[in-house]
């Protein structure tokens, strides 16, 4: 009876296994490299499409800025010029000297900042109350309030105008400010975000003897700061760009906001495209400044829903 060498058998078995193992590892590495390459190509295509989309979106604003520095009549020539043949600041000077645009800027800033500040306080208090305070009829009142989101804004303009007339607020700043001090959307947004605040934290503050106002200011406000920044940007943009309601309420030119004044400017200077572009640039600058200042909190507020949800 022959005896088999164990060492020889083990070596042979190992030799037979190694090529397959190495081949499998090489195949897996190849598939991994192929998947990584495809993912990188997809990312490059995605970024390229995003850059192209951003350029298309920015192109009208870039032309608006360029046209504001063109000499009179150059923006209306054919073929149109994208860059000014000669840079001039005469249109900006005319806006402030002859057309009194500084007054309209002050009116818009006063109304927009006042509405934004007051609405943040009222909407945050109401949203916190609907989210965390227990009182009779809370959920039913919130459902009825939410129905107002489906109603067009124009439906409420006539009764709102009659109310402002009875309060003798027509042609006043408060006639524009009061309707914007609270919004159903703002209350809904704050309420949905405030639901994530732990009840144990609020109960601990109550046990320590803190009042509801102290809890709101010291516990709730720091917790909802990102969504407050998001609401501040939306409210400021909506108020700054609002045209219809100030046009209805304000009749005195000294109280005009910037969009209303620019609309009148369009009627008086139909052919002066460069002057209109200069006024549009001055309208956009404050909006961009507010957005850049609150950008970090705005991104946190937008991302919070996806992270917590």
C-alpha cells in the first residue's frame, strides 16, 4: 500500500486554488474600478449640467448689470451688445438726483425690515403654541387655519382693503405693514419645525420655574434658529418685491415702494432701457445682500427637514 506525502498534497491543492482566487480578486477589482469610473463620469456630467443651468439662469442678470452701464440707446440696438462700448454711471446718478430713488429705497427698506422682524416674532410664537402648548381646540384651529393656504392672495385683497380703509390706514406705511405681520405659511413652517423640539427639555425648564415666555426665548428660539432664518429670507423677498398691495394701498408718491416707483418709471421712460436696468440692479442688490448674510442658516433650515425626516 503506497503512502501519500501530505506536504505534496497540500502544496498541490494550494497551487490549484491560487489562480482562481487571484483571478476572482482581479475580476472584483476590475468591476470596482469600472463602477468607480462610471460614478465619476456621472458626477462630471451632473456638475457640467448644473454649471450650464447656473450660467443660463445668471445670463439675464449679467446682461442687466452690463446694460446699466451702457450709454443711452445702446441696449436697444440690433444685434444686441452684451458688453458696453463705454462704461457710464450717468443712469445711476440720474436715479438718485432727478428721480429721487433714494426715497423709494428707504420706503422699501423700512417696510421690508419692519414686516420681517414683526412676522418672525408673531409666526414663531404662534407656531410654537400650535406645536407644543396644549389647549382646547388646538388641532382643529390649526386645520382650519391651514385651509387658508389653498386660497389665492387676490381673494383677500378687497376685504383687506376695506378693513384698512375703516382703520384709516390707506396711504400709510402701516397699511402695507399690518397685512404682512403674520402669514399662514410662516405659522405652518414654524409649527412643523418646532414639533422636533423634545418635550422633556420644555418640561425640565418648567420644573425649574421658567415662565412660558422665558422658555420661548431661551429654549425654543435657539432651537428653531435655522428655520427662522429661512422664513426671514422668504418674508423679506416677498415684501421687498411686492407690487400689487402697495400699489393698491399707497396713492402718495412719497410713500411709494421701489417696485411701484420702477413701474411708473417704465411708463415715463419707455425707451430708456439702460435707466430701467440701473433701477433693477439697485432693486436686486439688497435682496442678494440679505441672502448672502443668512445663507448659512438658510441652508441649515432647508437641510433640516431631510436630516430629521
